[in-house]
């Protein structure tokens, strides 16, 4: 997933404007995104405060980093198993 050019605080502020009654088209135009992006943000961050959204993004980043680490270690393990099998 690409890194958003909008901060969590900007996303939450945009969502609060939509909740207050502004149309998604108007808010999207103001933010420089499509209305579909506004709806995606609403699905992901709806009902959150900025601090919660920041924590969510930090956890997602950490999760991705850990998944890559597990994949690398799994490849190393398989490689070592293949080397041991050739020696035996």
C-alpha cells in the first residue's frame, strides 16, 4: 500500500466535515482526492480520533515489517534445510 500524502489528522478532519453534513464531493475536491477515497477513509477511519488513527497506522507499519521479517527467516530456514539435506 502506498503512503498517504495526508496525515491522520487531515483524514479525520475531512471525515468530520462529511459527518457534519458537507457532501463527499465537496470535501474530496477540497482535499484533492476522489470521493471514493473519502469513502475508503470512512470505512477505515470512521468514528476514530486522530490519535487512534495514528496508532492504527503505526501498528499496520509494524505488522508489515514483522511479516517481511518472518518471510525472510522462513526463506533462510528452507535454504538451510536444503543444504543439510544435500550433505546427508
